C-alpha cells in the first residue's frame, strides 16, 4: 500500500476481527471506516471490530458475508444524490443506511 503510486488507496477487510488492524472499537456498528494515520491516502473499510467475527449466514457458505453483500448492493444501486463523485465517506454512509 505504501509503495502504490495512487493518490488514494482503499483496503477492504471483510474478515473476522478486522478492527485489530486499526485498534478501533465503536458501538455495535458492524461497518467501519478509518484513515491509516501513518500513511496519507490509505483508507480501510472493515467488516468488524477487533474482537468481533464478521457476520455471515452459517447455513449457506455460497453467499458472501453480510458486509460484502452491502458493498455489492451499494455499487449496484448507486447513490440517490446530485453528486458527480462520491467520497469514501459518502459510500460508507450509503452502505450503513441501506
């Protein structure tokens, strides 16, 4: 991530205990976003807190986790706003509210 020449990079962590990377704990939201403070332009979207497994349907391992489903749904449905470009915060809030 540090050597990538892109101005902004997004790492999506859809795994159990993803929040361990950032040390973030929040209320019981299952989605989070943070800026990696040591490296400018690197952002993370995480499916779980540092001590919480990601949510999935244990009865059907063929479908994505709930987090990945929300990412896909948000991309497919788009944003219902007048913006030409969405920020990562915009995308995250759309995911959270859907």
